[in-house]
């Protein structure tokens, strides 16, 4: 089986698709990648790359084909141009750079923007191969929830495009069971299957090597947030919880990552004099398991929006694997997962008082009780989200479509 991974984001950007691709290759699947020029999350093209032109490179045995994109910069109009440029480049340059190759199936990794599936569908039509779409975000709902698009006619147009994408895919994989109903409403008869996120197994293994020193992480009781710092994460709740607990000198909030709201958080930290809130920035993904395992508790937040009730942030699986207590300040599926695993405490989205109270509850718990929470989370991870198990499931999904293709011939 020969598979084309189609994703706007890929190594050296840190996304789940990197580990999936590497594991597919290890299991004997022939894999190529079509992607853009790396610029996430900072919004500038990574050193060693150029925004213009197409080029190829090899990473761990995988041939990566890169097409030009407009870098996302700090959001707004540049972000929209970034999305549109990848679609345009995929349509224009994708068939050309892959002209001598034939694939059995195209696998689209589809965090926002899901519109990146358009050139993948076109390429599938050209090559006469199946297209599988792994839905990570609900569109157009996510555009409305994050405030990027508010015009109802624009949202309606996006809905029509998403309907086209779903109905011209051969299989839709959804990262949350709560995605099934809203995706089905647009997908007509296209098959839909639940296929959750996971993380590299290193998150569940003892950390190796020395880690950079991060202020607040080794001091007292540390509550660590890791990942994108954006509108959807409602990071205002972290700032307010830190303000409410600023007199608790033994409690520290550590926010690892970058994003559109990082600078605002930094300004608020200085304005409010929050010595208990630390924003060290972004670190290599290989350091994340060690950082998570050092934290006293791990924090996940989402905005209080209807769409996010259906979403399970991928960091939840990483937190479970790390074996540390989880503080879930969100609604719906993500909170339900943490509660079902008995791996931490869940409070309503954007409720800073409830979050501060939950931090204090964990802080006052005996260490043995917190360790038991973390152990239950790791056990739940091994039962439901182990990376290798899920990659095997993905291969079966892809092979089933290849079998249909052979029978059709």
C-alpha cells in the first residue's frame, strides 16, 4: 500500500501527524507527504526554508514534497492568506510535484483549516485513488467560535464548501464521538468512523536526559499548561486564576508554548504583578514528556463555546500518558473524558474561581492521592489511546478502502 499524507502542517512543525507518519513507515506502508513550508506557530518561515518555490526533502525515510505558502504571521488577514495559499499551491503545484507517483489512498490530516482537503480531493480524482479525511476541528463552527469569521453569509459559504469536502471523501475519521452527529449532518452517505488522537509513547515512559530549566516548574506546586496559546484556549481564565491565587506563594502556573494570545498574557502578567505566572515560551516537542512528568498538575482549557463541547484537545491524551493529575477547565467531551478516567478535576470552561478552587483542592490533597489520579490516567491511556494500537487501526481503515478499489477494478 502506498499512501500520500496530505497536510498543511508537518515536521519540523510539531503535530500529531509526524508520529503517525513515522509509525506507518515502520509498519511497512510506503509513505510520501505533501505539505507547505513550515511556519507554525510563530508565523514566520523556519530557518533553512523559503516561502516561495517547491522543493523535496527526506525525513526519517519519508519523502516530503513542499509547496509555497504565505506565512501566517500574527493572524488576521495573513492567517486567511496562509490558508488560501496552501489550497492554491496544492491545486496548482501538487499534481506537478507528484506527477511521477501513484498512490492507493490519500490521507488528509485536517486540523484547521479543513479547506486544505480541496486539493487532496482534486488529486484523488486525478489519480483515481481514495481520499480519507481525519477531522480534527468542526468547520464552520470553529471559525465562528474563535471569532475569525462572524458574517453569517461567509459562514454559510464555508458550510457549503465543507459539505462538498465531506461528500467527496471516501471515509471520514473523527477525533471525538461527539463529532459524528454534526459531521453526519453535512456528509450525507459518506462513512464516518471514530478515530481518536494519541501521542508518541515517549509521553508514557520515564523521561531521559536533562531538561532546560523552567522557572516555576521545580518550585512548590506547579500547574503546567502546554500547547497553543490562542483564542480557543481562553487563556484569560489562567491569568485570572493566577491573580486569585497570587498570595499562594507555593503555587506556580507555567504556560509552555506560543500563539496569538501569548503577548497579551505576558502584558497581563507584568500589569498585574503575577510572579506566580510564568511564560517561558516554546520548547522542542521532545522535551514535553519530561516537562509534563515534572509538573504537579497539568492544565487544559477551552473557551465556553458550543463547538468546544464536542472537542477533545489532543493534549488530554498526552496528559493521561504522562501520569500526572489533570485540571480540565472546559465543557463536554474533554471534561467527560478526564472524569471517566478519574484522572483529575473538571470545572466549567472560563470559570476562573472554579479553576482556582480546583487548584487549591489538588494542592491540599495528600501526595498519594494525586499520584493515584495520575496512575488512573495512565491506565486509561493504555486501555484506549496507545499509539501503536491506533496506528494499526488506521492501517486497517486504509486497507479496507484499497480492497474496495481493487474489487471495483
